């Protein structure tokens, strides 16, 4: 349609020229907008319409956009007292698109109440196309009884025509939804509207994925750009050439934009010129260079500079579009260095807020708790047998999670939020789970906490996904199946490994790094050697034990020795710990007689039950400053511990702590917004009594917890280390 409209306008101009009609020469003036002036008051003063002013100043898209000192070109039709008119220079003639001619015509007699608009809707043409072949309509309005000649044009595929305003964009490595939206000057919501196939409950983009994005307004050409003008006050002793150099445009372009220069015979100090705003240098916008922040409603520049810890000048320098005003939905870029001070997730800065302070009382979370209580196996007639059965490991997990969850429910109730929790026994039986899910509709359920068994997780996740219900797995870290609605609450091994390797990398200077790994932990050994190429792997004997002689030769007497022990075998963990502790001693040089101290520190990337075995000496671990990543931390005497002890008359174990943290995190998020998928996008890391949660949405595979702790033995106690 745009092509037709342009062609029609050109034809009209040619038509009048061929008839020899002489138009009065148009005159123009420039006007510097003063404080308090509007487009309407200016139009009234010059006796023109606001529309005619907007036509001559195409960079102004809305009447509200004019600001003081903006230079406007005003077309003068009538005489205005005290206004000196100037001749607007002829614009350069550009090559016009090829004229699209009608393939035929159709007669139409105008009926009562018909308008040009109704005719355009009826025949699928524009007003200009109707007027072009009915020239009387340029001079008089449409009247009943008129016989019009309606042009017929070749049929245009509507989808093809609509697509002219859009282009296909291929996602590049490390780009995110926010960086692409920022690049095209649209909001993330607009990006989702243009690409309805993108999942609403996750933000993953695959490299090479194709997106539909808008071309520049008004055309389908990639090269076209909207020019923004600004006002420039001429300083003393500045000439035209220097102005053109500063703005990167030819001298004649400066003259055409400011015709008054020619009228008064050159530049004068204090003149206000209308010049194209310099474009910022183009650069690749991706997460390698920047992080991003999406502006929320009712925010202002001052609040942003305070929340983002950035100066106003720096913010405007990175985001020049702010000069046109701050709007909700804008995506602002920030220096990558700000990641240290801000909470960032998927390259997007998250707003810091307290979930407990953001609860909505009207939200009433409806949660299903599915745990292996094994009630089918417990004999309640014999207390001694019952006690032994309850001490089973799986039932111990379930009771710990359940009792901790009860304290969390009490806590959320005290905040004024009502909670509905349905507790179900999975019995660790797939058929029982299928029967439960077939008998109970998941409609209205906000989330499922459970199960403990990995073998049951797939069935529950598939059934829940049909109702768009999230499933929070208490101990799982990953799955071979792709389950987009599952929240894996335990960090993956690679997350834990990177936690300690990042810590070592930041603090290492000249220390000697040695890796002791059994056959099952070669992947961990390879990761360490890849991160630290100067590290060496200790030789293992055929029976799987450490080759002691070789190892002792590798120890440095000048620098500290940082030893990684990668095993899940208690015997190897115990023997290596004893060897390292014995190596951590003073020795006397036989030649010089000097006393030297060999310093040994012990680390692991995979803390497991092997290091908790009775055969492993706690004093030795403490002497070695044994450091390891962990999904949980040791709970002190906090409010949860006190509440739990008061209710159940004993200290909570790690499973009770986890049950409390999992349920409290779930209920707080549902109390804030009853859509866990959406809440996961905007809520960053949360931390409670002994666990942290920071979920990363890995597209179709699920939500993975990337938060962990770094713990260290110190004076026979385990303390938490700061990783930042």
C-alpha cells in the first residue's frame, strides 16, 4: 500500500504540471521553540495548521515532542506581521519507485452516507488512489450521486505485504532476548508478540534461531534510518566548514537545513542551527559487552541511577535514547563491570526486593506435597518395629522434608497468606503415583513439591505439564529427560565444580596444584587440568591407591601445595587425607641445615559421603583447611531452628532444613505471583536457613539451580567462605 500511495502522489504532481497550472511559490520561516509554546500556539501565530508544520519537520512524530530551542521550519501561506520569510531550497531529486498502474477500473455511484473511508474499505484502495482517478475530489467533498472511477490493482498477497515491514533476524552467540530487543528499540513484550512461538515461561534463545523483528518505520529497506535533529548554538569564530566537519555532513546540507544562513550572508555568533544528531558508534550489543535492565513502570532517572549505582551522565552516554524520555519497557544497557554490584540473571539485571514484603494476601497458594512416607510398609501395631521402619533412609528423608515444610507453612500463615497443601504418599511406587494422578485433577494446583525418587519424577512431570503445573524436585540436579516444567533444586556437578575452581582462580598466585583422582573421577581431573594447565596429576597405583613416592617428589618446598582429591571411596579419602596431613610438616635441609615448612591445603570439586566417613580424620581435614563446594550450609541457631526445636523437641537435620527452605521459597514466590514460571524470570537468588536457590531456565530441559556454597574446615568446625 505504501508503494501505491507514493506512486499516486507522484502522478498527481505530474498531472498538474502537465496542465500548466502554476503554483504560488511557497515561503518558509524558521522558528526556535520557546518555553511554554506548543505546536498549536505556533500554528495559530503563523496562521497555518499543525499538520503542515509536522509535514515540514518529519523528525517530530508527536505534537508532545517539541521542546524549547527546537528549530522548526514553518510554511507561510498568509502574511504574518513582523516575520521575515525565506525561500526554502529545492530538495534533491531522488529516484522514485516504479509507478504501479491499475489493471482496470470499476464504476461506482456514491450513495447516501458513503465516505471516502468506507469506499477504501469496500474496494481495498487508498483515498489517494481514488482521488488520482477522480480529480474533482481534490477540490470538493464526496457527494451523493457522484459517479467515481475506482482503480483495480494487481492482487497483493496480504501476508507478503505485511511482511514488508519486518525482517528475519538470526540469533548470534551469547545474545539474549533483552539484548536483541534493545538493538531493535522494542520491548521484550513486543518481541514475544512478534514471535508467538517463543515460550512464555522461559527466556532461552538458541544460536541460529530466527526471529521476526521490525524494519525501520515507513519502509522495508534495511538501509533507511530515521534522522533525529538537534539544536546547535554557533559559538564565536566558527565557520560553515567546521560545523560540517563536526556533524559529518556536507556544507550544502547545512545550508539546506538552515536556509536563513544564505539570507543573512553566512553564520553569525549565537545563531541556532538545526542539525542531524550525531549517531553513536555502532558496536556489537551482546552479553560480552553489556548487561541489561528493563525499565519498570513509575521509575524515574534519579531512582534508576540510585538502584543501578551509575551516574546520570554514564547512563545517558550508554543509552542516548533516554534524551527522548524514560519509558516503561525500555531496555537499558549497563557496563559489564556492574555485575559485581548488581544481581544479574541471563545478562538481565534483577530488581532487588524482599519477597516477604511483596506478598499479595489475595494469593492463596495451592500446593501438592508428594513424598515417600511408605505407610504401606509400616506396622503401627508394634512400636519397636515401627521405630525401626521409620529409621529407614527413604522414610527419614520424607519425614525430614515434611516436618521442615510444616514450619514453613506456619511462617507463611503468620504473614497473612492462606495456604492449601495436600500431602500424598508416593510409596515409591510408579503404579501408585499413576493412580493418584488419574484420580486427582491437577486443575488449580499451583505447584507440586516432590517426588524424592528420580524414577517417579518423569511420570509426575509429564502429567503436571498437561496442566502447566511446575514440579519442584527436592534433591534432583538433572535428568536424562527434557522436562521443561521441573525445577531441579540441587546444583549440577559442573556448577559446584566451577564454584570452587573460580574461587581458586581468583586467589592463586604461585601455588603448586596437584590432582589426586580415582578412575571414576577422570572428568573432574580433566576439568581441573584444563582450567589450570600448570597443574599436575598424581600417579595412582594399580590397586587404586596413591603412588606415595611419586607424590612426595611433586610437593613444592618453596610454595604452598594445593591438592585436589577427587574420589567417592572412603578408604582412599581416608588414606590420602592422612598422607596430606603428614606432608604438612617442617623438614630440615641436610646440606644447609635450614628448616623448611611444606604447606599443604586440601580441596575437592565433589564433596560426598566419602569425606564424611568415620575413617576420615576431622582434625586432619581441619589442619589441611579442607575446602569444598556444597549445596547447603551448616545451620546455626536461627529462627527456624528455634521454631523447629520448640515444636518437635529435637534439632532439625539437613532434610528438615531443606524441607523448610524448599517450601518457604515456593510459598513466598507463589504468594508474590501465582505463576512460578513467571516469578522465576524476575526473582533472582533467594536464601533461607541452609539453602540458596537461583534458577536458570535452560529452554526445554527445565529450571536448574545455579546457587551453591563454598565451605571450609577450620578449627574442627565447618565455616562458609565468601565467594565474591
